C-alpha cells in the first residue's frame, strides 16, 4: 500500500527525516513508536503530502509521487495526483481538529459533499451509519464542545472514514485524552484493524501495539532504528535505543 524509499526532510538546518525506508502492506497495521522529536509526525505528514520531502520517493496505492531536490518539476507535474491521493488517505490528529461551528453530522458530511461531490442525501445516510459504527448514533446534532474528548475523537475517526480512505493515518490519537477515555478510542481503532483497514498509527500505547500491530517500527532521530513483529521489537529489542525507550514507556 505504502512504499517509502530514502525520504529526507529538513526544516532549515534541522534534518528531521534522515533516509526513511518503510513498507506498509495492504490490510496491515503498522505502529510507529519513538521519542518526541524523532520525526514521526513529519513522516505521516509527508505520506499525506502535507509536507514535501526533499528527496526520496513515496508510493501510495501504486501511485508514485516522485521527489527530487525541492523545486523540481516532477513534483509540480503531479499536483493533481497529490490531491487525488489525499482524498484517499484519512488523517486523525491528536487534537481531533473538528470544525467547532458544525454539528457532528455536518462535520462528517462536509468532505464527501465538497471534495467527492457526493449527493448530500447519500452523504448524510453514510454519516449516520458511520456514527453508529463508532457508537455515537445519538450525537448527530451535538456540537463538538458538547462532547467528551473520547467522543470527539470517535467523530474525527468517522469523519476520516467518510472519505472511504484506502489508508488511515493516526497521529497519537489518544495522547490528548484523559486516561479513562483512551480505551473507547482504541477500541474503535482495533475494530477497524480487524476489518482489514490499512493503517499507520503513531502511539505510545504499547499494549495496543502488542495486540493490534502487524509491524512495530521504532524511530529515533529521523531514522527507522528497528522494525518487526510486536513480539520481536517490544519483547526482544535488538538496539540499545529501542531498549532505552521501552524501559521508559512500559
Ligand atoms: P515527533 O512527531 O516524533 O515528535 P516531529 O515530526 O513532530 O516529531 O518533529 C521532529 C522535529 O522537527 C522536531 O524537532 C520539530 O521541532 C521539528 N519540526 C517539525 N515540524 C516543523 C516545522 N514545520 N518547522 C520547523 N521545525 C519543525
Ligand atoms: Mg508527533
């Protein structure tokens, strides 16, 4: 589904991604762990074309987006393809990012109607099904601020699903939640995983990684230090930096 080769990204003189290679197979769950500042969010944003890599390439769902040094024509020529890919990639943020002035239902309906040109009636019906899937049938007419953090994040997941994404990216989806609300959000993500949704999840929830991940990737200082099945990376890490990190979060 996603192939990443030799991706480099700097902000000014700070090299944030230092040659990332990663494969995410269709239907699998990849969990990315790593200390704060190691480049996890930047990697997700690069996959979703919210950031432009300086070099290397990323292919999503068979469509190659080439990168060369910045300013290269190759990228500009593929702007249309970038936009197409973005509507097929769902992104769930740490802070939910719901539209505060729209109801829950309107939050979910907005993108399918405006980006995918779905008839409103169909988008509303689909949104109601999605709300039921995340356990929020009764919240369609509420505004985000009337919901708990866990409920808001479940709406954000429903909103991402409304674009029928081929790939879902989660950037620390439970980090902003009170501890007692983490479980309800992880349960929704687990449910999606069991239905074969391809996803990349950045999280510090080691229990979730152990239970749900097909592959765990440990990143540090802009590089993939170690990757493999959860049992290997979490229980028998080979690198000192992975061991040090796990000893802090476990
Ligand atoms: P992580 O998600 O692993 O905590 P990030 O990808 O958010 O790491 O950030 C990696 C590094 O890049 C950090 O030092 C951060 O301050 C820096 N960084 C991220 N985005 C930007 C930006 N738009 N401009 C400048 N520096 C950035
Ligand atoms: Mg981050």
